């Protein structure tokens, strides 16, 4: 007798989606079109997968939160289109705090990554092998976290940021920067990533000048913010950076000069 997948009769599976033998799809799961669920993958209650997703062996998507405050509330784990989840990654669903854990479109979640409850991950994000995210973390579009990065709860990582391998992230990481060293610090602008994503030289130069004022030329971050506000031309990138820093209740990473 041929092996078959274990698909709950109430699960909804889209067109041209392959659920391989020995995979498990539980009740209250919705899987979009053109997905591939590999042998040994487990898609648990409350998971929503978009179209074109690939889930590799040993991955567990939508398990209940590892949070003692969780009381069994009906929450979800929502994955966007064309996102790949590699071997043995674990993604928990939300708690009553946010009601869902979410990962956007075109993300790559590599092997042994853990995404805890109530995280909100944007589009085109890469989490490299063994990245560990505590609960309530926000990661904006196009951010990249290298292997073995561990992020403390409620931290926010800005768009196009790059966090080097093995880092411990305890404070917010602003958009467009590279973060490195211990304790984690500003290590320059992610110019290579920005060029790959079509940012103009003019935009990159302004971003570099903004961060030079914030982290290099002035005695503290407050003085740097004042100089950026008064001396540099307004732009979407400038407003994005300043808004991120002003709204960072946990504070942002330090300058290497501190």
C-alpha cells in the first residue's frame, strides 16, 4: 500500500499543490495554489499559506506558542506568497497580544530558524540558518539576518538592514544599516544591498550622510538627529530613518565610537 499524506478533511488545499507522503496538514489550515509540502513537514492548526510556498522536511509551521500566558486562544500563523521554509524551521502561531504570527511574500526561512509568537516579518526577508527570534519581533522588508543571530523580544529591525552572523540583538536596528560586533553596533550603511535593490547613488549618498551625522560626527544621537533635521534635505529615506529612531521605545543600537 502506497504511503499517503495525513490531510485533515477540513483543511483547504489549493490547485496544483503537492502534499507529499508522510506530511501532516491539520484542521483549520488553508494552503494556496502551487505549493509543495515535503515529506515530514507538519502544517498545524490555524496556518494560512499563500501561493507558491515550499515547506521542507521537518519544518513545523503553526505550532502553539511557547508562552505560558497562552490560553489556547484561536490565533493564526500567516505566510505570504512564494515563501520558502527550509528543513526543521519552527514557526509558532500568535497569542492574544497580536492574534497572529506573520511572514510576508518571497521570504527565505533557512534551516533550524525559530520564529516565535506574534512576530511580524515583512516581504523579501532572509533569515539564515539557526536565526532565533523571540516573541513580538518586527522585521521590515528586505532585511537579512545571517546565521546564529538571536533577537530579543519586542525588538524591531528596519528595512534593508543587514545583521552579521552570531550577533545578539538587544536593541532596534535602524533601516539601511549594517550591524556588527558585540555589543551590537552600527557598522556602516548596507550600500551593496541598496545598490542591488535599485537605490540611486544620490539616495545612498544621502543615507550615508544621515548616519554619519547620527553616529559619527556628533556627541550623541540626540544631537545627530537635530543636525539631520536642520542640515539635510527632506526625503522619504530621511523621514523613514528619523521616524524609526523616534519610535524606538527599546532604543537603537550604539555607534562603534561609543
